[in-house]
C-alpha cells in the first residue's frame, strides 16, 4: 500500500468487484426464476465464460503489445455499458433469457481482454519488486472481500427492489475503477521492438509455457479444478431454491448466504497469502488447497440441510482461493516479463476458460442424475488432480530453484517450492 498507483487500483477495483458479485448472484437468480431450469443456468454460465477459452490467448498477445492502463479503461467502459443495458432491460420488465445469453457472450469477450491485462498490470503498480508477492495476494484478498459483501447485499437488494437494482448498482460501480485508472501515473508502455505476426507471438508464448514444467503442471491443475468449480457454481441456485426448499420467496437470501460462506473461506485463505513473506512452500499449499476444494465439494454435495451445507461452502471457498492465489503468485514471480501477458492469458484461459465446460455439462448432468452426483464426481476429479500434482513436486522444485536464485527471490541455498 506504500505505492500510490496500487492504492488507487485497490480502491477502484474493490468497489467495482462488489458490484460485479452482486450482478453475478442476481443474474443466476433471475435465470432460475424465469425458467426454473438448471440446463439454462449452465447455458448462461457457458455463454459468459467460453469466450475466455477462445479469445484470451489472442488477447494475451494484444496485452503484451499495448498500454495496459489504456486497455483497462476501454474494457471497464465497455463493461459499464453492458451492465447498464442489462439493468434497463430488467427494470423495464422486457428482459428475456436470450437477452441474458447475448449480453453474457459480450461480457465474456470483453473480459477475455480485461482479465489478462489486469493480471499483467499489477507488477507495474508496485514500486519495489519485493512487494510484488504481497500485491498479488492483496488482489486475492480484495476479490474475496467483494465476494463476501456483494452477494450478501445482492440477496437483500433482490428481495427489496428486484434483480434490476443489483444490475444498476454494478453499472455505477465501474465509475470508481475508471476514475482510479485515469488518476494513475504509470510508466509509458514499451512496445516490442519487433512487430511480429500475432499468430507467431501466440506460438512463441505457447512454446514458452509448454517448455517449463512448473507452468505445465500449474495450469493443468488449475484447469481441472476450474472445471469442477463450474459444476458447483452453476448449481448453487438449485440448492437454494429446491434442495434447501427456499423457493422464490427465500431463495435469494439463502443464495446470498451460500455465496457469502464461500467468500468467508476465500477471505481467510487470501489473508494467509497476503501475510506470506516468501514463495517458499507454495507448492505444498497448492496440494493442500486443491485437496480441501475437492473434499469440500464432496461434503457439500452430500449435505441435505442449509445449516450444514452453507458452512461447508467455506471449505470450498478456502481451498479454491488458496489454490488460485498460490498459482497466480508463483506464475507472476518466475515468468519472463516479455512473456507475462501471454502466460497470464493462458492462466486465465485455464482458470476461467474451462469453467463454461463444467457449467454446461453440470447443468445437463444435474437434470439427468441430480446435483449430488455431479458434485461428487467434480470433487473426486479434483482430488485425483491434486494427487498428480503432489507426485510432480520434486521436478517442480528442481526447475524453479535456479530461476528464483537468478532473480534474487531466493538465496542460493534455499529451495524454491
């Protein structure tokens, strides 16, 4: 927080993210209220997330070529316009599911450029290199403070004024982040000296990511866990309304508590990451966190009461956030600066881009086999992936050790984990 630019970034983003989480909960509830269909819940989630899988690699090339701050101002402005359209359609009562699907696709395309740019922008905001790990961890803390506050406020807002109120608040929240970006004084972006073909840039980034064992295994496990994450996130409205018998009257409040519980667990893990002074030990914590996430999915899937299920979601949030934050921190600290945008685009593709597949399959599978079976399978897949990562740890540490020693992040006798 000693860095002015990072303070501005943190302030603007936390307000905007609260609005985004309000919109996320309200959109899920709106779709389920209008249709009562888990399949359409999965379809809408798929629509917003699949562009991350398809567009993000090319967005990473763009991110490495142009000024991050200007790109973010543009993407946040587009996001504000799309949120405003959603708010107007909902408040006027003219909203239909196809509107939501089209807007979700546009939000996903915009997010495919916004997310890697935001990830790559963080290192330019901190004045001292040794603060970078804490800055990344504070990003996770900020994300989860918003995830804790946003859904709780959304549950009350839906009950009082309907889903349109959440969308309107989200529209206004983008003003803060655009203002913060405009007030920053960041170094001029240095474009690559050689203007390569974008496809060549993409191949170069993919070859770099594939050549390093730590990147391969980190992205592989985050993709597997995110596939499972798509399962539970799309099924929460089903649990709130049907499994926990909240119906349309009490469902929004139960759903808000469920999202809030995930946020509590995630906030605990994000705080743990923010307090860390070194990357040493993060490999071990990735194994622990992904195992907690998988086990939490299984236990939540088996819970028949909200009094048991809602607290178990804190374990899910704890594991998911610690896994995501540890992976992000490791990647940001050892990748080459010239490759950062492209590698972080692959991270976003693995983290967010695989969720739509999980969402779409889970919505259909829940209709056929029930939500409990879907969550049990998702949890088991995550546990198997965690075990595979555990088996790869010796090679993971062997490759990372000289990189961290060369960067001065670790003394030569330390062991990077």
